[in-house]
C-alpha cells in the first residue's frame, strides 16, 4: 500500500514538474516572438543612430569571422564614376552592401575617363583591368567577395532595387531597405540589381575600419604597378644624383652611389588646378571654413618647414598638368628642396599613353611610397593615401604617430602645424563613419 501511494505521489510530482517546465518554455517562446515582432532592429545587424547617420555593426559577419559569403547569390551595381578615389570608395561601399546582404558582388565597371555630368561620355573599364581580381578575393576571403557575370545561371531571375534619393531618403530608410532586401521574397532572387545613382553617393553605414579592410585587398595589376616602379626609380635616381653632388662638395671626392645615404623624397599632392580652386572656394563659403584652399606659395612655404625633413630632398609634385593654370610650380622652393613634375622627371611619356584613371592610379602609388607625403585634407586622393600610410604605421606596432617621428609620416598643408609647417596627419581608424574621409575634413586626428 505504501509502495502504491509512493508510486502515485511520484507520478503526480512528475506531471506537475513537467507542467511548470512547459509553461516556462512557452513564456520564453512568446517573449522571443514579441521581441522580433516589435523590435526587429535588435535582431541580426545591430544599429546605432548618430547625427542622422545609421551605422551597422555586423555580428554574424564580423571581420574575424571565417563565415563565407554566398557564391550563388549576387549583387549588381551601376557603373562606378568620378575620380579614382571616389571610385574606390564607391567600390568599397558596394562591397559592404553586398556583405550585409550576404551576397557576392558582381565585378563592377569603373570609369577610365573623368566627366562629372556627361554620364553618357564616360569610358567604362572593367575592374580587373585596374586591380587584380583573384588577388582581391584571396586577400578579402571571408569578408567580401567578387564574382564574374559568367557565374549567373539565369539572367531573368533578378530583382531590381531602386536606391532612393533626395532629402526624404534618409540613412534610416536606406538601411531599412537593405534589411528588407536580405529577407524573402527578395532574398530568393539569384541577383539583386541596384539601379539609380552611383555607389559613391549612397548612404554610409559602415565604420572606417571596414572600408580600410576592403582597400587592403585592392592590388594594382602588374602592368600599372610596373609603371609606378619606373616613376619611383626615376625619383630615387634623381635623389642619388643630388646626394652624390652634395657629398662631393663636402669631401672633395667622387663617391660611389652605394656608399651614399639615400636622399628622401617628398610627394606633394598639389591641389592648385583650375577646377579644384573653383570647387574649394565654393566649399569654403558653404561650410564657413577657411582651411581648404591653399595657394602655390603657401604650399611651398609649409612643405619647406616640415620639422625633421633633412635636405637635400627631392620633391615630387603630383598634379594634373592639363588642368594647371600656373606653370611656375617648379620655382620658389626652399633651398635644398629640388622639385620635379612629370616632364622634368622624364616620365611624362609613361603617363601620356594611359587614360585618366590609370594616370591617377600611378600617381597614387608614387605618393603612397614616398618618405614624406603632403596633401590636402579635403581631397579624397590625399585622404586615402593618409589612411593607407596610417595603416602601415599601425602594423609597425605604433598606436600614436602624432607625437613621435615615424616612418610613413603624412601631413596636410591646408592646416597650419608646428613651426609654420603643415599639420601632421593621422587617420582616425576607430571612426564610426567614413563621411569625413569621403567629403573632406580639417579634423585629422593629430
């Protein structure tokens, strides 16, 4: 009898316990459902809003994740236009958009020519004619991925996604559009083809470090890289000649090149072209900032006052010669600084055989490799060079390059720095938005 009662008691307790467990599980399920229904932004990609910009923090696809981007789903974007570095920013933004949608970006078309308004006159050039396709996928493996159009199985299975524009199209609405595009039924399409304005003008949702990660994967094709090698070699050759003459005067004997200390070269992105001066004056008026435009005389004076720059030094002037109004850029430099532009250096023939985009890519590489780089903080060309050089310094284990002398220093001549020289420049790699680099700023960390 006692045994029977014990058995009944045990079953009763078990039934009660199971009932409580089931109720608890049911409450958890209901709570999760309500969270998804009323707080969708808390699921998947996290968002924070600041100054009307929406920034995305990827949890499922972090930078250190080994998770692979889907190879059977694609994103296609419009032709990428404007200047070289605007195109690089646009390309990175397209890559990060594809990353959010967990799709492979179909290799985009760049623009070899430079027209701001005559879109129909833009000369298209394939991405792999400028940057190495396979190398990009190798370096960016697991983060973003490029695909070829030949990988498509059915061209009719595509969804047309119109990117919004105008004041009503906010960063918040842009993000919500992308979030909806990552779900069914849109996600079921093999290809999402974005129509509308070029990617450089899309809303920014990603931090600087994500853009920098994409830029690290961009490697010039061998043909262009070799042309840049020739220009750098020519600059170094001029430096050896100058060094040899200086040593001979000091010691009264001829010295072998191998025994000479290398003469540094300073690359100056000299923004004094006609179109730039018109643009920067208007920008100063709109933004009520005076530190944007710099005259030829101001640039020369500040470069000559760089603290720690040993002379003699070769100065390479990266400037769009065809847009120059002032042809006297080689005169008036401080003693010990020997300026060279393409013609005087004897490399103009290298540039003349290429369209605008390739010329700019060669100049970018020459500036990137310089011992000292001096540019304008409101120029995307200068800003991306400063970013890459900051990355180089960080990889050397130096977290603060503003207060010490380091290799790969960068300066902004449009901002007055120490000893009446240019201001030391270091990109803020922890910035939550790429906006300052995209459109220029006088906040350059140092």
